[in-house]
């Protein structure tokens, strides 16, 4: 769970917002807290733009390329499935094909300077990375506008490249999932089984927990400045 202040500076196409990317294993949800904007998506159905305003809730499944667009002061609560996987490299940005098809070149271009670098250095690096992602996103959108055959080829090439980027990282993903979302699902299964027998023993484990927030706007993310919550 993350509070996201979407980037307000413009990409080369004149649109303000974040870096287009997809998630290879996780579903992502947006709950719009304030401001206005849109989410531009590319999926096997083609290109789509969905308006975002206070109270809007949208979510998108793995493989949905998405670009957050800021029309003014857009603040979003982002909720990710599969706790931990997004931070373990689940996301792949839509860099141009010559970069995304080379895993080493992708990693070099995806990296940001150390977090203790000057603000101006981090901001410039985040903008450069975003602009590369927009270049690849616009190429995929152009293929979608060309026709279904060209689009299917272009999307398949990007999906293949994205899978190759994350493959070296997936060795630990199952362990991350089993300790988080998988464990929660298992615990719910046990509770349902207990309730069938009339047991209320698990209710004695009732508790209130709180997730502390990091300092607001502490991190540069793909789509904007991030305020994260430690929910573990």
C-alpha cells in the first residue's frame, strides 16, 4: 500500500504523469484521493483511457500496461496484490524495444541514483527514465492504431521481453508470496474450516494493528513521489 503523488512535469508528448509499465504477476488498484487525471492502458484489447477523479477506483491485472496521467494535483492510494512482489522486480517499464529486449541494458536504464543523492539528480533521473518509458508506450499505442495484426506482434514482442527481464528475479518470488499473500490465504482457509465445526478459538487472537507511514514524498517511484506504509 502506497500513497502516490503523480508526477506533474510533462513527458516529451506534452502529457504530465508517470512512467508506463506493467506488472508480471500482480494486480494493482488505484483509489483516487484528490485531484484529477486519467489512466492510459494498453492490453490485448488495445489502448484505453479512463478518467480519474476523487473517489474513482480502478484496478488492472498482470500484463496491463498502464500510464498515470496528472491533470492536476492527482493523489492516489495504490494497493498491490501479492505483498512484496512489486518491490522484488515484478514491474517492467515500457522502454524502447532495443533496451527492453536486452535485460542488462534494461537494468541500467531502470536504475535510479542512490537515495541520498541530491534532489535535482534524482528528479532528472526519474524524468529520463519516465521519458524512455513513454517512448516505448507510444510505439505500442501506434501499433494498436495501425491494426490488430501489427499490434499483436508488437505486444507479443514486448511481453516476451518483459518476461525475460524478470526471469532471473523469480527464484525468490514464491517464498515472498508464501510468507505474505499465500500465508493469509492459508490462514483464511483454516478459519473457514474452524467455523464449520463451530470453533471460535481464532477470535481470541483479535488485535488492532497500525501501519506507520514513511516521510511524505520520500521516494521517487515510477509514477510519482511515494509515501509508503509498512504493513508487515
